[in-house]
């Protein structure tokens, strides 16, 4: 069984880090906030669709609360189970 390398991105933290380094008057700040809002909407829709491939992507982007380490919903066992499920 070969194991694929599965990179993860802590999307919310990345956006906050970028936002904090661009300054308060930067023209990038508002598009970053819009992107974060749109990603939250995508995550909400993904939970409704419950597509296994989409769920894996959302977890790898930490857009589901179970994948967000600072969330009370964080569940590393469930994350690993979902990410390691074979795609049929």
C-alpha cells in the first residue's frame, strides 16, 4: 500500500498572518476578509454535500471545525480516519 503525501494548510491562520503583516491601510486587507468569508460559505456548503473527496480537501484546508486545532470540535482521530479512507 503506497501512502500519498497529504499537505495541510491552516487556512484561517494563514489569512490572519498575511492580514497582520500587510498593515491596516493595505488594499489587500478587504480582499482577504472577503476570501475568508467565501471560504466559510464553501465549507458550510461542503458539510451539506458530504462528498468524501470534498470532505478530505476541506479537512486539509482546516475549514471544518473538527480539523481546526483551536476549536472545541477538534477531533484528530476522526480527521485521520477520514483522510485515510480509500476512495472508491
